[in-house]
C-alpha cells in the first residue's frame, strides 16, 4: 500500500504535473495541506523532498506555479515546507530547474 501511495503522490500527469502541482495551480491550500500530511505521514524524507524539488515538463517547480498564479497563501505554505525540510544547498537550487525531474 505504501508503494502505491508513493507512486500516486510522485506520479506526473501528461504534462509532468504531480498532484501538488495541480493543487498549487488551482490555489487550493486545503488540498495542498492534505497532500502534504499524507506525504509526511507515509513517505521517507527523500521522497517528501522530491515533492518539493520536482519539476514539471516545462521545468517549473511548485513555487514557480504558485508565483505565476499570484497565490500568496499557497506560496507561504510551500515556503514553510521548504524551510522545514530542505538543506541549505537544496534551498539554493530550489526552483533552478537543476534537480532531477520526477
């Protein structure tokens, strides 16, 4: 069951967008929070970090999507998670398009 959950949380759609990308694109803080809780309750730290560092087919991260949409509440929530989970080096690369795409 955990393996299926990992696959669902990390699986990109046809444009490379994960569920987190879609929730960010729609400005849904509630859905993002539920996805985050599910991720942190069931995934290893590396897998959780993959959610934060993932890029879609255009090379955008969830923070790019939130910024494009002007969703301040979503951006603040994602930034909380970034600060609480990523190393300084990962934070410097956050949004650079450098991390491996998922």
